[in-house]
């Protein structure tokens, strides 16, 4: 069975009927024998750049590609459509690379379409602001690279919702991002059923092509060595270039007609002030939650992400091991929102860390987070049906939950109290305030935040639902495979049994009252709230 087929078979049941191995067509990604992405012993060429039409790129793409609908390409299609969803950048973008290769192969032009809808869960000023501001960087980078890119905003729910369909109906092939959460895969699979040509979804989120691992891994310890073997080969560099065929003025006109909707005039905003004002006006018109405000201190986009990466490598990677758990200190990278939206590539983050002169222990500790733990979350979501539900958890957890379902919860809060950071636990309230104000929670505080919800919610199911609700509503990095990984970890995933305690059963207990052993709780609480410690 080839990787594409293996991938297809591992998808969630409700979609699997639509997926078949496609018939031979002019544009196919054909694996070489053997596939280098599965052969860790192949030589590493850190300083060479693979041409876009090289076998290296083809083989990486094989392990990153899912044929979503098994339909044929459309030989008389006007263009190749790259539908940018979760990889919101033009650099180090495997979907875009596949689209350029496809366009060159059949001598057609490429168009890049990105859209934003008001209807996704938790759509708010915060997320819209982040995406719209970042789109300016994407437009500028696309212009500089000679790539035709447009952004269409659907402000109201009853505005035209079929722009991508009309672009896709004239495409030779549609290529988009593979991303199991934030509704991305679901949207892709729906489009693939509606339209009459091939749709390919390509993973750019993972450093090691996600198709190289064909089943859900048990734990960090099982995925770590596999990723480590494949890492350096996957990090080899690839030429970035535009397609060979330009979009003619006739086709530009056809693209305009197909869009019909307002294209965001990203290029017209010359200054940040102009952009701020225009984007605020657009957001005000959108039918979204206006009560969750943008996070002023996080500058969105690829350029700011690159600066965040550079300052982290320069100033904080050294001592990452010893200082990253100090929750009040900001000693981590703060890259999770950038990684979530694809404003920066995990591969670039990893390359920068590996090339730094920080102590090896710090490089290793950081690599373990950004490669092992992050890709463990992707692996779980890609290979587990109903990955965010309790019934996806291993048997031992479901048994322990059943045995402790009726345990009395001596402390209990409602979702409204949690949302308002109105509990008797000053540390927990501080972490909830950090989430609401800063759009993230420090990792160690986030573990405690989730574990307390497990302890306080009336049922495990409510604990799960409340964690997702609060995390995804406020977190700039929310609705990510890592959101699923972190929340399911709080419920026992990838862990062993820790005995048999009231409420927890065998799930690892973690209490805010013991957090003082790990970090300066007083300083964290002072930073994120005015409460005194009780
Ligand atoms: C209950 C709970 C919910 C979480 N929700 C999210 C979420 O919505 N989005 C999200 O990106 N992460 C989530 N995490 C994981 C983790 O807390 C964040 O990735 C991390 O705090 C981001 O901060 P940073 O970028 O400064 O991390 P750094 O320490 O600088 O790490 C670099 C990168 O490695 C990855 N990483 C770090 N820690 C983890 C981890 N424990 N698991 C997986 N990947 C990790 C992230 O991509 C991160 O950006 C959650 C964890 C828990 C316990």
C-alpha cells in the first residue's frame, strides 16, 4: 500500500468513503523506491538546496500528500489553485511547492487564494485581527516572490460563500493544507466532495512528513527516536521560486469574475496606521464575537514571527532548560501562535535552534518540545478518530473515569466562574487571566490550569468540553493539534497510571498548591492579577 492510500485509510470513518487511491493522471506524485523520507541513513546535505523539481522534493511530497477525493485532474482547467488555509506563508510551504510543481508540469499558471469566514467556532476580533494583519506580510512576500495571491473576507454569514468553489471549478487541480483541527480538514473534504476535480491536501505543519508515521504513537518516548532519525533529512533546504507560467491578463479577469466578492485591499495599505484603521473597520463589520479583543502585545505575521524567533535564539535559548518553567519570566519562545497559523515554519524554528551556539542541553530540550511533543500532537490527531473526545482515550483511562465518575468533587465551579477567573485559587485565576489578556498561558501554568478543571468540573466530559471552550475561545494558539494534545494529556493521554486517587483515579494528579516547588507562584500571580495568595 502506498503512503497516500495508507494515509487515506487512517482518516476518520465519516470521510473515508470519499477517499480512494486515484487513477493515473498527468500530474501524479510518484514515490521513488525506496522513499528517502523513510530512509534515515541517506546522506544529509545541510548546505545544498534541492531544486523544486528534484526527486527529494517529490519524495517529501509523497509523504506529505493526501489525495482527498480520488477525482481526476481537469486537463482544460485554467490554473492550478493553491487554497491557503493553515500554512499562511509563502516560504517553506509544501502545499505551495506542490502547486508550483503541478503548474509547471502542465504549463499552467498558479493562483493562491486565502479566505476568512465569520462562521468558524470562536471567531472573534482576536483571531480575525491576527489573521488579517498577518495577511499583509503574506501579500508582500507573495509580491516579492512573483506569486499571485489574494485574500477574500466574508464579513457576514449570508455573504457569498462559494468563492473557493468557483475558483476550484476552473482549476486543473486544487492543492491545500493538511491540518486536522480548526475545521481545516473538514472544510477541505467538503469542498472535495462538491467539486469535480482532484483535491490534494499537503502537510506543511510537521518537520518530519506526517505520512512517514503511519499509526498513532503511544507516547513521546515512542515517537522521539523515529522523529530524530528522520529529522535532518527532512530539514534539507529546497529552492523557493515562482511557477514558470505567468497569469495572463485574460485569466486575471477570469479570477476577478470567479471571486465576485471583495478582495481585501492589502496592498493599498502603505503604513501600519493605515492598515490598523482599515482592518479595524473590516473587523467591526464582521459577524463575529466582538467581546474577545485583539492581543495588543503580540504583533502578527511572518516578519514579527521571524523577529520573535531571532530574539529567542539570541537571548533565551541558552538557559531554556533551567528557566523555561519560571512562569512569570517569559523565558520560552512565544512562537506557538506563529506556528499555529503557519506564519513561521517549524522547520525554520528547528534549523535556527540547531545552528545556534547555545548549550547542547538547551538545544535538545527545545527541540524536544518543538519536534517531539508538537509532532506527537499532530500524529495523534491525524491517526485517531474523534481525537478530541473522551472515547478516543486509551481503555485504562476510560475505565478509571468510569470507576470515579460519581466521586464527590468537594470544590466545584461553573463555566461562567472559570471564564471570569472567579475561583478561590489565586494561581488558577492568574493563569486564566493570562489566557484572556495575553492569548496564551505559560506551559507549566497551562498544565495546572487544565488539571484543576479536571478536578473541579462535575464530570470528565464537562472538564474536556470546558478546557476546549476556554482554550479555543481565548488562545491565539488555540484550535491547534497542540490544543488537543495538551487537553487530552490533562485527561491522561500519553501518560501511565498514577495509582488510584479520588476524582483522579489513575490520571496523574497535579495541584496548584504544590506549584511553588516548580516556580515562583507569588510573582506569577502578581503579574497576572491583583489577588493576594490565599
Ligand atoms: C491544557 C493545555 C492546553 C494547551 N493548548 C495549546 C494550544 O492551544 N496551542 C499550542 O500550541 N499549545 C498548547 N499547549 C502546549 C503548550 O502549553 C504550548 O505549546 C506552549 O506553552 C507554547 O509556548 P511557547 O511557544 O513559548 O513554547 P516553547 O517552550 O518555546 O516551545 C516551542 C514550541 O514547541 C511546542 N511545544 C512546547 N510545549 C509543548 C507541549 N507541551 N506540547 C506540544 N507542543 C509543545 C509549541 O509548538 C511551542 O510553540 C497546551 C498545553 C496544555 C497543558
